[in-house]
């Protein structure tokens, strides 16, 4: 009797066994979806294994009830990648496999293109003279288009209403026919259009190094300053991959932010490019998935989850802005798309390029020890020069919503020359605190014990930790006073201040609030790129890969918080953010200027960054990490737990810690905690964590595997919220 070992989309780290009825025996293979009875209902499962053994009583096993796919949904190497990830991230197999599928496939929809229907002339229609339709011009127009076998897209573009079709159908002049789906192919020979730019010397050298590395697995770290022409290097490399008829996968941190980059891709290639962005509906997502699987597209550009796209013949992976933290999923299955992309490239034996102006310390370290090929671009492409950088010491200076007088003057100078100014502040809303002036009461989120942020425009309070909205109290709930005051400032307040200072200048505020509406961001970008004097105020959204040709002044309003954060990665984050934001200045002919306001102009981090730049910062930071044995010189895993009574979570983690002590004898496994999380309470849950560190990844992994196995027997596992975060990037 054959038995299928099946993954179900449930949070349990195990497979479920089902009998395979004789009639289905030669239809079921590994990697296909089937329907199985589960509890009171039927559920969709993915077959992981087929053999004749089971640990359960074979007489009690239920049978597979239906087969959905006839071949595996997962190309071989993608399947291996997912199984590898299940092990590495210690995450339930069913959840990993289902996560990797488009929503419609998770729901059991067929994994193929549905046939489409098309209108055509009926037998009667073919003999019909369109003059007889002269009284109904729209009907006549549609009839003529169909008569001439006009291209579908053109007919679509003319947007005839349904009723026009219906009327012609009632006259029995047209009819609908089913068309089977024909995959469309593209031509490798003509896939690439000529480049409008000739490569500069550095770009040529980099391409010369990359070319011979393209035939097999190689990791290239393209370490190029902002505006050095990394995108141009990607395009050249992609051209040679496409010329071989292979496909490519390109990761970007956020699609909405890179319309110019995407436009560059689309004009360069004469082959289908699919963009996986959040605006796609489930059906469109499935279509991209299927096109890639069939080899119908040449390039897929997407964010983190594009990792799971199957390809017919993947030839190259590119991860742009490889340092970006959005590549790490921060809830549920906490995978790192860059890291898994490297594993994928290795399994597929294809090259992968990681690009950044501010590479992560992990990648720089791997380049240093020779695991990655380190390619550098040190000059700005074209004629752009580097921006002039300076600091304004704001100690004791009067500030208007965070803006000092010297900064305001520089803003004015740049605007007077019809140039644009970008002001960066990583805090949205009007003010981070609302306080009672008479008794000191603070409006605090009861679920997080943190102050609400005051949003003036929407006239409400919002918790930036759990996203709970509140209306603004008319008076202090403690003393009844109506003197409620906003303390501190966010982007909304800076925007308001600027409107007063520069009433004639258009101002765009770009943060999560102002760009929540679909299309809002691209409207802003269009406005900004028209090039008159303009001020942009925004959060880190602005730092991500934009090209604002007319911005000549970048002002960084407040960095002091970031200089003194407790997380050891905070300095790396800050350095990356600073360099990226500064890199928005003077990207074309006009030279740029970066001004940073701080109370701590002597801070060593600022000195290194401003005087010596990112590479020196990174070298020093790596030396520090080595001295303190922090990643990448060791590996970390965080086990988190949360509860509502502040008892079960620390108790559970203490249990974990006790269990692990059997492995900490040789002093290689370090256990820190249990301790409260950086943010000890969120959305009503008290949060605790146990930080583990080990110098040997393999040994570490096997210990955690043992732990996970042991934990399945613990009774408290089912009553507590807990998670494992492998290679955490946030504490
Ligand atoms: P990066 O991706 O490194 O930030 P880009 O590839 O976007 O840099 O290039 C920055 C700017 O320089 C763009 O406007 C681009 O068109 C231009 N550029 C890139 N390479 C060249 C080149 N070889 N000659 C002239 N201009 C170039
Ligand atoms: Zn009060
Ligand atoms: Zn909250």
C-alpha cells in the first residue's frame, strides 16, 4: 500500500500520512497538490514523500480524496531550496511550502492558464454589410474592427461597453469562441536594445570581471557609490544572460519607489518583463508565476517574495540594495530573501550579483575572505560630482520645528537658484508625544505603554507600534485641563513650518501616511521631476534608490536618536541611511550639498562617515565586531515569546535556557536572557526574548534542531506565542 506524506498549511513541524487509493497511484507525485480529509473538512496538501511506511496505525489512515496537479508545482532546485529553508529557519514545512505559492494555488485553483474567450463574426456576420448599422455608429465601429481581425489590444483600447457586444450578439452578427492558451515566446537574439550610454572605465572593468563568472555559481558584490552606474552594469549583464535565452530574477527593496529604474529596464529590453508589485491582484500574480514557469518572460522584478517564482531557465539573480532590511521578513517565517537567493543561485549553479552603495557588513566580510568577488565603482557615472558635506551644531540654537536658522538660509539659497531641496526626518506624524501642560499626563497607547503619535491632518492619535488609532481627547482625562500640547516634531510639522517659511514653493511630504493612497507616490515623483524649485520632506522612503536629478541640497534634520541606540546593528543602519540619503544630492550636472544637524558634531561615527566615508566606517565596524565576537564573526538566533500576563513567556524562555545549558559546557554556546524585548509591550502582549550565539553555524543548527524536537513535547508550547528568528536583524 502506498502512503503519501503530506504537508498541510498548519503551524506544526510535521507531515501527515494518507493512503493512496489504487486508482490514484500513478497520478500522485512529489510536489503536487492533493485534497485530503482533515478534521471535519477537506484540506489542500502538498505531497512531500511517497513510500510504503508510516509511524501510525495503517488501519486508521484516511485516504487521499483528489489529485489537483499532475506534475510537481516546484522545479527541482526550488523544491530543494524550500526544504533547505525549512531546516535552516526551523519553520513548519507546510507553512513554508504554501507560503511559496501564489494565493490562488494555495486555494486549490488550477496551475495553468485558463482558456480565454474571444469575439468573432458569426456565419451571418460574415455575409453582412456594415452600412446597415449606420444608425448605430459604435456597433458599426466594433463590427468593422472584428471584421478586419483587428488586434485584441486595439479593440480593448477602444473600450466598447458590454451592451455594444450584446446588441451585436442579439443581431446574431458576432459570437464568442473559446481560445486555448498558447504560450508566447521571445527572441533571445533580439532581446536587448542598444545602450544609449557608453560604459565608463570603471564600469568596463567591472563588466570584464563579471563576464567570465556568468557561466556558473558565483557571488559578485557590486560595491558602487550612489550614482556610480550600478544599474547600467546590471543591464549589461542581463543583456548577455537574455542573449543566451535564459531568464533573470531582479530584487528591489520597494517597487513603488523605483519607477525610473523600471522604465530603464523596459526601454532597454525587447523582451517581456514582469513586475511583481503589491498592486497586482491574485489572478495577475498567478499569471506572472505561470509565465515565468513556462519561460514566457525574460525578467521578473520584485520584492522579497519574488524569491519563490519558478523559472523555466533561470540564468541570473540580481539583488539591488542588498543591505536593505526589507529583504528580511519580520513576522511568521522570518527568512532573508538575499540569503535565500544566494542559496538558490548555488543550487541552480548560476551567478548572483549583490549591489549596494552601502553593503551589509556580512557581505563585505564574505567579500573580504574571498567567498564573494568584490567589484567596486568609486566614481559617479557621467559628470556628477560628490556632494559637499557639512554639519550644523544645533546645541543651544533656536529651532523652528527642528529647523535651524543656518539650515533655513541654505534652503532659501538653493530654492532661489530654482533647485530642489530634500529634507530627511525619520519620524512621521505631527508630533511624537501629546502631553497635558498642567499635570504632565501623556496620551499613551494602553496596549503598548508607549506615547501615541499626534497626527494633525487626520486629527487623530495613532500608535506607531500597534497601529491603533484614537481620537484626540478634548481635555486631559486626569486633571480636566484643555492645555494639551504636542511635544517634538515629525514630518507633518516640518511640512507645515516650511509652508509658512516658503509660501510660494511647492512642498511634497513623502512618508507612509502621505503615500498610502495608490498612485500618490508616482504623482509626487512626476511633480518633483518637472524640475522647478521644490521641497521634499520625508522619511526613509526617500533614501531608497531614487533618482531626483534636480535635488541639490539634502538636509538631515535629526539624527541624534540613531547615534545612541542600543542595538549593535544601529550604527551600521545609521551609516547606510546617511550615505543613501546624502546620495540623493547632486546626482546630475549641478553639484550638491549635504547638511546634517546634530547636538553631537564630535561623535566618532559622524566623523568617520563624513571625513572618510562608508568603506572606512565598514572596515572599523568589522574590526569591532570581530573583537566583540558579534556577527558575522558568530551566529545568532533569537527565541521570542509573548503573553498577556507577563509570566508564561519568561517562564517558557527560562525552560528553553535550562534545556540549552547541557550544550553550553564548552563555552561556545552563549545564552543571553531571558530578557524583556527592546519594546517590552506591544498590542497588549508582554514580550520577552532569549538571545543565543554560537561561533559554528553547523553545530548551532543541530542544537536548535534538537531543541525544536524536544519542545514538541512541552505542554506550554500550545498556550504561548513564540517564534524562532534565525540570523535576526532586529532585537
Ligand atoms: P546607481 O545604480 O549606481 O545609483 P545609476 O546606474 O542609476 O547609478 O546611474 C546614475 C546616473 O548616471 C544615471 O542617470 C545614469 O543614466 C548615469 N550613467 C550611468 N552610467 C553612465 C555612463 N557610462 N555614462 C554616462 N552616464 C551614466
Ligand atoms: Zn492634565
Ligand atoms: Zn500600541
